[in-house]
C-alpha cells in the first residue's frame, strides 16, 4: 500500500512539469499560428497583386500594340491627306484652265455652227426642214446658261457626225415638191450625197438634183423602174441590188 502511494506521488511529480511546459508553449504556438495565418493572408495579397500586375502588364502590351498600329495608320492618313491636298491644288488649277478653255471654246462652237449652216445651204437639198431645225436648236442651246460647255460641244459634234453619216447612207422619205408649177407629194431617194432623186406617188414623173446648176431637172420614164427599185431598197423592202441611176448631170 505504501508502494502504490509512492507511485502516485511520483506520477504527480512528473506530470506537474509537463503541464507547466504546455502552458508556457501555448502562447508561442498561438503566436506562431497567428503569424502563419498572417503570412498566408499576405501571400494571398501578394498573389492578388501579382495577378493585377500581370493583367496591367498585359493591358500595357496590348495598348502599346494599338499605339504602334495607330502610328502606322496615322502615318498613312498623313500621306493620303498630303495627296488629297495635292489633288485639290491640281483640281483648282484645272478649274482655272477649264475657265480659260471655256472662254475659248464658246467662240469656236459658234464658228462651227456657222460653218455647218453654210455647208447645209451649199449641200444637196435633202431633208431641208430637219437639218435647218437642228442648226436652229444648236443656236438656241448656245444661249442657255443651264447647259454645260461640254454638253454644248458634244451636241455640236453630234450634229457634225449626223451630217457625215448622210454621206454614206441610202434613204427614202416623203415630202412636198413643186412639179410642173404645182406642189405635189413625192418620194425622195437619197444616195449618200451622190444623188437626190424624186418620184411622184403615181410614178408618172421623176427628177434629179443637178449639183452644177443647183436646180431640179426632170428625168425621162426610162429611169422609172430603177427609181422605184431604189426606193424599195431604201425602205428595206428589197434586198440591195445594182441600180442604174444618174449621179451627175452636166450641161
């Protein structure tokens, strides 16, 4: 019994220092835990800051690329602007030149119309009304301010082209003509500018324009069939064929 008590006393003696040691270490352990927790929080903050720095760095790199692209784009725009300025300068110079040309071309067009009118008066007298109206329209157009000089010139050149085309075409058209002192309805046959012939509706009379005398002269009935054939050819009623017609009448 004494031995058991001794053992208990010894156990108590040994336990006392251990408990005292745990009490002494607890503040240290708690402080270490706090330090570890604080370190973990700090590490998280550092990680967050690193992530932010990485994001900012990536944004910076992206912005630098955009800036480089904008610099190239702006350089190209500057070149285009310089080219446009040069084009504007050239255009202004061209406008000044056009004004000069317009002042010079207007008298030229008027002389061209005068020349065309004289040509028609001296030419074979076919389609007199149509050709006279064309010239009258040109003169009226020249007085209009709402028609550009380029359009006026185009119309004058078009009239010249029409007159040129008359020289290489064959045409039949109806009209009134004085025959034996009476105005009668006839059919005209124009062969380019080589011959201008008429024939009455009943084909009883026919005549030709004499370029030398500038007068109409009658043709005998031997030409009746050929003239009729020529009229049909000009109207596309008969295939092209050889014609025996007078092309010039001399004294």
